[in-house]
C-alpha cells in the first residue's frame, strides 16, 4: 500500500475516474434496454447493476495491484447486446445458467494458456489497428455532438487542445471541469433528475437447458474472447505491458461465475476505457499508470452501491458532455494506435485493413467488428507471405 500512495498522481486518479464514468455512460444503457425487453422488475435490475459493478471493482483493483499494470475490468458489452434479444426468449433463470456455463468454458481457456499463445503471435500492427478502430467512433462522437451543444463542445475542444500543448497530463481533468462549468452556467444541469437510492443484491436460481447453451452461453464465450479480451490485450500490449492473458481470463471467469446468480452476465478486460488508463494522459511513467485502474475500481465500487443514484447523475448532465469527454479523453490513445498500426512498412496493409474493418462497426453472423477486423488484418498479413513459396514451387515444377 505504501507503493500505491507513493505512485498516486492527480492525472492517474482522474483518468481512472473518467474511464469508469464512460463505462457507465454508454454500456449500462444496453443493460437497461435488455432488462426492459425482458420485463425484469426493478429489484432484479438493481441487483444486476450491483453485481457487474462489484465484480469490475474488485477484480480490477486486485489484478492491477498484483501485476502493477492498469488492468481495467468491465462487464461484457457485446454480451449485453446479445441479451437484448436472448433474455426475453430464454427467461432470467436459463440466462443465469448460461452465464455459469460460459464462465466455466472461459476458465478452461484461461487455465490452458491457449489464448496467450495466440496473442504472442499476433503482429503489433494488427493489435494497434484493432485498438484504433474500436476507439474511432468515440473520437468521432465529439463532432457529432457539436450541432446539439456547440458552445459546450467547442469550449471542451479548445480547452483540450490548449492543455495538450501546455500540460498534457491534466488536459482531460481540465476538460471535465470546463464542461461541468459550462453546463452549470448555461442552466442545463437538471438537478430535478437526481435521486438517492442504494442497490440491493438479489440471489437468482439458475436453470440449465440445451437451448440456452447454444443460443447464449457459447455466443457469449465467443464475443467475450473476440470482442473484449482480444482488443483488451491489444491495448495492454500496445502500451508495453507484458502481463499474461491466462490469469486475467481465469480471474474474470471465476469472478463472473460467483456473481452470475446475482445477475452478472460476464466480466472481462475493457478495451475502450483501458486506453485512458494505459496512455500518457494517466502518467508519463508507465510503471505508475496502474493507479488509474485502481482509482477507477474505487469509483466502480461507490457507484455500484449507489444504484439508481448513478444513473440519475448521468441524466442530470447533457449527453453531449459525456460524448465529448469520452472522445477527447481518447484522442491520445487513437493517435498512438494509428501510428503503431502503420509504422512497420511490411505490416502496413494488415494494420490499415484491421483499422478500417473494425472502425466500420460491421456485425455479421453474430460476431462483432473487432473479430472481422482481426480476420481481415490477418488475411492481409498472411496471404502475401503465402504467395512467395507457391510461386517458387510453380517455377520449380515448370523447370
């Protein structure tokens, strides 16, 4: 703990808190949508939010302190999207059973070490292109929010550009303060939306079925690996951290299984918000950036306990503020990832195609854009290298 206090910095603490705020600002809405589609009562939804928050908080803090690396844990975003259609069909009990099965499969994958071997062979340009593609939409949201709130967005943008040139470590924190100040002065802060209510965990009995296994459990494993763990490890690798994937996957699977009966649908590595904690905005020294992940975990804990108070706080601020804050906070990570994806001449096509496909947001056969970005990037990397031996073999046969 002495090292933690010694390594603390304002920039790291703020980066972690903003990462957590962004996690709640968008992905939590998908959970609410899934709960509404399934007709879940408020008590179950409250337990669900509590479970994913507690899991993200405890796992993120423990893993970050264990490895001294900014390990950001969050709930499965593509898993949440799957539930919008699957939960009304299967019911909550069968969904809980599917969560348990999915975590068991992930635990086996984590213990086997197979994922580490795949990551070790992944070209750096592809990992960087995937990260840049995932973050692209968040960067573009800054300018999409401009017509709705021009004064707010322009003030935050100007603040970011000026602070990046003078005090880059405090750029994001200053942008947050300016955005909040503009909101208050313009009278757009909706204090009437604030409510005080604590979350209440509720134990739900699991049910197991073949239908839930194939329609939910196995797809959740696939989207967790391709849509969360793969880009999450890419973020860590791009930042220079060599922590193995196996213990991260295993710990996430155990945590997700323990909290599944309370509604937790999956815990895994974050990708978008992790970029805030692994970049220079958190701290110039990479060895001290783990503080950002610990800071974000503490906020996860507090906001998870707060329950409905959390969502009311976000509802009180304009949506444009959250969108602009997320995009501006990630510009440094987007820039660095783009440079890395195109820096190696021999891997430039692979990095570019990975970025373009991932940034397109394409979803096909139930698989998310990062998976297809990875697939096309690997194809662009491997196919030219296969051509040479084939041509040489054809020439030998011709002789």
